[in-house]
C-alpha cells in the first residue's frame, strides 16, 4: 500500500469511529470514550487531512465548522411545502377530545368504529428546519420561512453536533434523496451558559453583544448566524419529527406506513427523536398524554409549549388532507404560556425572614403559567441592574411550575426609549425598608441584608425562634407555631417581651392548656441563667455560629468588651476574619440592637463573665501576602489559613502594598507583576520559616 492509500484508509477508519462516538455522546447520551481520547482521534484526522487535502470530504467530522462567513442567506424553495400546524383552542386537557371527534367525523367513522391511533409528541419551542440528504450526505439545511421559501442555513446547521453530516446506514439502503424535518432548539442549561458568556463580553466592553431573552430566541439567532464559527459557539440541539421530499418506495426509497415507523427510521439514521413520544388510541389516551407531560414539563431540560397529536397512519393522513396550509391530521395542544408581557407599576424591596432584601417588581396583573401574577422577583441588586427594569417598562414575566415568578427582561422597544421617558435606574436602599437599620452587602455576596436582626419586624419570628433554640437560650416549648401565634397576636415584638409574658396571658391563648402555659413560664425563667457564648449565639448575628461565639467569649470575657471592640480588635480573635468582624461591628452599631441587649439584661438575663484571655501572638500583623501557583505540600487555602492565623492579610492580587509573594509551581502573571514591582518572592519552605518566626 502506498503512503497515500495508507492515509486514506486511516482517515476513513477514524471518520467512521468519530461519527460513532459523536453519536453516542451527543445523541444517545452514552459516551464510551473519554473526551481526551476522542480529541486525540479528532486531531489525528485533522492532521491527516492537512497533509492530504483530497481526503477532506464535506461530511468529515472535522468539517462542521468550516468555510467563511456568508454575506447573506440564499433563498431555498421547499420541494414539499413546510406546513404549519393548527392549534387546538381549548387548552384544557379536554381539548384533545375535540380533535379526536373532528378526525372521526372527517374520516366518516361510525360511533362504534374502533379508536383512531395517534402518535403523541412534544411541541418543541425552537425553529423548524428542513435537512436535505442526497446519497446520505447532508447537502442543504433551510429554515421554514413562509413554508414555500426558506433560507439556506447550511453552514450554521452543520455545527449542530446532533445532526448527522452523513446518515448512518445500519445495513439498510440509504435513499437517493431524503429530507428530514425537525426542530433546532437550545437547552435551558446551554442557554444560561451562553448568556453568562454574553454578559462577560458586555462587561468587557463589547458593544455589539446582547443577552438573549429566551432559549428560542437564542436558537433562532444562532441558526441565522452568517458566521459558522459564531454559530458553533452557541450550542444547539435537534429533534427530528417529520419528512419532506423522499425517494419513492418504488424507486428504492424506504417504505413506512406510519408516522411512528418514520420516527424510528430517523432514529436509526442517527437523529435524536422526542424522548416522550408515544402511541395513543382515542381521546382518553391523548388526554392522559397531555396530563403526564404537563407534570414533567418543568423537569425537562428544554422548553416545550405544548404537545402535538398526529394521526399515525399515513394512509389516514392522506385521506384527511389539508385545509389552507394546515393538515387536518395533526393538532398542537398547548399548555398555559410560561412567559407573558406586562407593565411594571413599581419596584419594591421586600425583607425576608432572615433579613435578605429582595427587589420585587409590582406588575399589572397578568395570567402566566396558569395563575394571575402581580409580583415578580428581580432576585438581587446585580440582576436588577443588569436587566435595568424601570417603572413603566414592558417586561417579560416567567413563571415555570411552582417557582416564584421572575422578570426575565425588558422588551427591546421599551428599553430603547429615550432615558428621560423612562423611570429612574433602580438603586438598592442603604437602609432596611422595614426597620430603618443599615442594609449591608458583604464582599463577594449578591444580597443585601438588614442588620437590625433583633428589632426588624420582618425578622422578628426568625429572631425569636433562634434565641429560644436549644443551643442558644434553650427555652423549651417555644416552637414555630407558638412564636407565630405570639407575634401575630402582638404579644411579643422584640426579645425582651418574652420575659414579660405572664401566666394569664399565655393561658388565654387558643390551644394553650394551663399546664403548657405554666411550663413555658418556668422555661422562660430557667433560660435567664445562661452563658455568654449561648447569649451571643442567641442574638442571631450573621456569621456568628456557636463556635465563633465561644471564641469571642473566651477572648474578651465580657459582653461589653465585645460590643465595643473595634474591627482590628475583633480580628485578633482566633478564627475571626474580616467578614465576621464587620458583621459584629455593624450589628452593635445599630442603636436598636444595643437597646434590646440592655433590655434583656434588665429583664434578668445573666451569665458569668470572665477575664480576657492572654493575647495570642500575631507576629505577622500588618503584613500582606499573596499566594500563587501550586505549592509543594500545602493547598492555597491551608497556606492562607496559616498566614491569617499569624495576623497576616492574604490578598488576591499583587500590588505595591504586597510584602511577600508566595510562589509555587507554574506561577504566572502574579510572579511577573511581583518581579516588576520589586516585591519579595518566597517559596513555601521560606513561608513556613517566617511563620515559625525563624529569621
Ligand atoms: S409537525 C404538518 N411536530 O411547531 C405538521 N411540529 O406550526 C408540521 N413543532 O413550525 C409540523 N414540535 O416548528 C411538528 N413534534 C412536532 C413539533 C412541531 C414543534 C413546531 C414546528 C412548526 C410548528 C407548527
């Protein structure tokens, strides 16, 4: 064999294997090879084709992203028109009966004639395409367009990994011509990832990029993308569900009598087909399908907007025929839309039980996902800003399943209005809208929180429950329901009110036996004698768990010392970092919180105070370290902990203020920067010496 023949043989074998493994991976979701092995084979084929360009066939797995960007789309006349599908107007499950009754009537079936057989499919929410294969090779892909004339989108469709560039033959004859029709769509997770990347690009100043409003839009945008390289970066998926032109059976084309058999044929050729597809007999089974899918809808990894029923027998389909551009043998039966447009009437900030501030859009009432919605979450400050929702805007509201409705985004026309015609940009309040305490957003967190934990009306119930918990003040018998009852009856507003509850008041409550009232009064009395760590933990200060409360008590000895400690002093405590210190400081800076503490003491809550502990030495206080690369024995987090325990600050990037860069293997740009700035560069061993206080 000549080297050329050898290369051709190897390339053919590689192509065969790559096609098989891509199908296992992308269509069947059952990969048999590690990704790296697939990549290796792929690169080998690329190398062979580079060396012998004549081996590079259009259906080679290397040729999904090839060619230059198009100038514009060419028009394609469909050989068989791409019909649309009639939508059943009755969206209740019973709508299926109306379709079945129509089919029976139009077929002239007597009442006692057998049930009609159907195929039930999902109605995918994407973009219909026609894929033309000649001699088994994909030669053209076109959009539906107006049903007669679509656009040639072959280059972008070739990038869809789930669409075979060559039909799998499975030993059977491949027809001379066959057109497979189906839906190009984007999975929700792929859509989220794509939008994440889009946001990064926009943040990096790329002006022409945009965030997509939903997967269907993103999919349509990717298919109608002139540059296949860009299309390839927008992950698309595909389901086959219909047939266009095909070589007739008497000229060697495949012969199938039903839609169901055609679906199996598509699958055998290498296409994904709808996973829930089912045969059904008569209206009852159609309704059952509609209901089953409704329950599974939210768990599907992609959007569907309904189901499609098709008469299974092609002969019956032919008898039924068409009205205008819609077949009489199929119908789309939709679900309540999960997205609707409505107007923003206001933007409010709500405070949750744990003090989290959430911006919420107040909406003109709209029916979406099966209920009327008037509120939709904007999640947090960053999301609200990113979506830039203003009062008066028209927005897309989404409600899927039982999740809280959310604002997806502002419709482009609304967003494009001149600034002065739109409401002001949303800003997060710096004070809690319920109690007026400072609202704080910690570094690295997305949420603002109210710091008036003990005083804030929104957090009242949660604060009392936490205070009464077994590991805090341990007030037996004061659970969920009772707290709810006491707060709702306005018997307690803040913690000290607990100790003012008398036997008569308690015994007068609904569902409260005298004995339980007595027990609770006793439990309250007993809880007054506590310990400083329990009391401190019981205040429910953010980030102050049981063990930090213990450390603080041990370090400072007295509550007043903790309340008055500066952030620097707090940082000297074991395990107290900047986040905890800041949280404590802010909490005790709120006059209301201090008042509650004083009142609790006045009610007789006491503990044994101690002496401050001897100070742990902090030899590296005031020094800033940066860690980079892979250290030989410690993980970066371990090294960071050790340095911080010795009082050092560990920063994320090198600057003039950096004292030491601890560099491990494969240190990159930080090392360059340190060298440039003249920062001392040390290794792990030297760092450990410094920690041991060795010169
Ligand atoms: S069959 C003659 N089956 O819905 C019937 N369509 O107007 C032709 N669609 O543009 C369509 N899922 O994009 C069919 N399982 C499915 C479908 C489906 C989604 C879309 C398709 C078409 C529109 C119907």
